[in-house]
C-alpha cells in the first residue's frame, strides 16, 4: 500500500506515547510508525497528564531529550486526566476517521475513553472503535475494575488482545467481537554491544518496574538455596514492592549476591546492562504479554521465566531458556541449579537465536486492517439455548433423591488423585449406599462422584438452580446422578460448539475424557473463562502416565497445566502441592506396563 492508495485508512490512535515511559508507550508510538509506513494516515493523540500522582508512585515520563523510541512526528497531546472537556474535544475531533484505536491499560483511564466514544458523531462520520487491550484487567485488580471494563467493551465495536487467555477474559467481560494477535516486538535499547569474557557464577538480571506480580521475591527465595549465581534487580520500585525486595535481599543465603539498582533504566543503558549479565529472569506470578524475553534473545541472553502470559510462546524450554510454573519454589530452585552449571548455561546461550522483528508486525497490522474492513457491530448471539433448556427442565423436575453435601464422605473431594483400584471401589460403594443409579465403570464413577461433591459443596444454593453443562460423554454417570438429585444438567458432545452467552453458566464438566492432552485442556480453559460466571466451576479429569503413553500427562506436564489454568484465571479448588507428584511416582512404580496410564487426576477449578 502506498500513500494516497484508496485502500489506505485514516486512523486515530489514543494512548500513551513518548515521552511517557514503558512498553505500552513505546508500542503505541511504534504502532503509529508502522501504520504510516504501510501507507495509512495516522493521527496519534496522547496525554500531557495521564494519572494523578497518587495512582502512579514514580516519574511518569522520560527525559524528552532521551526518547526510548523515535517520536512520531506530529503527535498531539491534548488530553489530561483532570480535564473532562479535553476528553470530549478529542472525541469530536476524530469524526470522519475510519478507525479509532483506544489503548486500554488501566481502568482509571476508562471514563476518559467512554467520554471520547460518547462524543463521536452518530452518523456516517463515526469511526469504528477498537479497544487495544494490553491488560484486560490489571495485574493487581481492585473493586470496580470489572464493571468499568465491561462498560468500555460494551461501548466499543471490537477488542484486540495479545494472548488467547486475554481473549477469553475479554469475552467473559462482554466483548462482542474479539481478535487476538501476538504482541509484535518494539524493543528499546538499540543493537547489542561487545560482551567481555567472563567465567564466574551465572549473573541473573531482573529488569523493569518492580511490582509484586513480577515475582522477584520468589526468585530471591529460590536463589538462597543455590550457591553461586548472583542477581541484579534493575528498575523503578512500585509502592512497597521495593521495600519487600530489599528485605528479601538481606535474608540469609543471599547477602552480597543481590544488587539493587534503583530507578528507571534509560533505553541507551539497556545494551550495556544486558551485556554485563548472563540470564534475564522473568519469574512473574501473572502476565499477559511482554517483550522482555525477545529483548533478552536479541542481546544473546537465555531467559529464566515462568510459564505465564506470552513467555511459553517466546521461550523454547531447554533450548534458549527455562520455563517453570509460577510460584513453584522447588521448580525454580532446580532451574537455578541448572543455570549454575557452566555447561548447561553455555548450551542455553548457544540455543539463543535472533528474534524476528518484522514478521509479527505484518500479522499485527493485518489484524487491525481486518477489523477496519469488517461490518461492525457483530451480529447478536441468536441463542441462549443452554440457559433456556436448563430452566425449562427445572420447571417440571422433581428430584428422586434427597441428597446434600453432608451425605458425602469427607474423603470425596473436588480435587484428588486415583492411583489404586481400591479407591475406585470405595467410590462405587458410596454410590450404592447413596442410592444413585448404577452407571459406568468404577473409574468414571470415582470421577463423577467427586464432581458431584464439588457442585454440592460449592455451587448449590439449596434450590438446585445451578446451570450445569456436561461435556463428559456417555461413559460418565455425572449427568444422570446430577439429574437424580434435582439438577438439570445439559449434556453436549465434546466436539459440539459451546453456544452460550459469556458468563452464563455455573458449572462446566469434562470427566473421563479420552486422550485429553495439554492442548485440549488449553482449549477447555479458554471455554471455561469465557462461559463460566465468576466463581463458576470447571471440573475435569486427566490421565496420568509416562510421556511415551498416548493421552497421558507426566509430572512436568501437570505442573504446566496447573500454571496454564492459573494464568487463564482458574484457581484450583483443593491443594495438591507435592502430593500430586508423590502419588504419581508411587503409582508408576506399581504399574506393570511402563506405557500404561497409572493414575487419574480429578481437578476442579473456580473461575476468578
């Protein structure tokens, strides 16, 4: 596309840009450059004052003379947080544009964005409104955040996010049309610089704003158990997070090995700082999308990261970095011990490749151009069939069994491991004593009984009104038993589309699935975060076994599944901790066939 091309778009981008600091401001500025280079006409609109100082404990802007990225020519900065009239003027000023992109970072800015949308003309001059959501909800959410985000998504035509988990979360908060495109690289710091020869212990670097969700205290606690490696924490502290990190650095075992470099790191100092270290540490507790793994790879550093946000897609575990579950102390200690081995570290460094800095931008711009070309708003959902069917069944249903949570033994828990046959037989005995219909084999009965316990203990209001969708298939007795005690579960096939309104069901079950691998579980997590109400339950089973057995997951796979679920906004009901791995190992030792499944895990998650 060339300037003047009739297919070129007139695009207004509203969001933080230079001289605001941080990755979002750099991305906004680079997006304007990239759209312009493609031939589109761009009006970049930013802020003079974005937050009250109470909401941002630090300097909000970099030195204008030291930009992190080339400023976009003609950037306008009319917006101020304390001038609602500026919000309305900007909304009126973008009339006639093809596309209005509102950069969403924190809920505090949503009132301004809503005012801009309200000020748009209601005729053919109204641009299509796309919310570019870096974080659908903040890493540390506060009361009222969800309500604000719902209002913003209801007012917009479409939402663009950067990960599948964020797409599911956006749908659960009412976004009508959601598109996902990987966050393209916008790496500050210039080219790599010469690295001096070094033969000492591994030098780790934690880079960026110091906040609790970054998990730096988790990293320091693990470092205390691994002699040798050192850590530099370089970045501006957010609130009390800096004091917490400083206190952790004084703890026994790490004294003298943790260096704190306070304050924002200017872009021109990044290359030298990275050259003085061996590993970039990104041990986040939660994440959405981040550029830091790509930044490390550009400068030749492997990455130690948790399996959250975009990191699993950026890092090849065991090749150019190490991935561990978030807040998993033992796994983090093991990864640090591996990095303390010079041969292991050298192997990871050799696996680092130069990241692709252009291809992702082509895909990203294509996603924006596609949204601009679509007929918006999207069609309304034509069906709430599951809710209607459940209510209709409840109206004429009388339970055949009077069963409550108190009737179930305490050892029947929402989350458990089936490792020996006698446990399945015990579950069958309970089913017989309760008078539940005899259906299915012992293993499927064990799985369904725990699912029933989860529903009764967590989601039953005494009127059996919970809306339950069961995707377990004919082998599971769960739906039959739920019906027998007064619920009205809706049964659908595992491959049938889940056609419900976002946030409309209470329980989603998939018990005793065949060959359920990590990818299928990932899809199921996405469905759950979209379809479940806040506090709703996802109940599923996974087969446990060696890596060579089809359809089974080993200990490392299960830890990854737990991390994936947590990142998708699903919290495990019941604490397995190390008992999960211990039981799997005991079952493995007792398995005659080394390729056979040697256990079954029933896992129940609650949607945040």
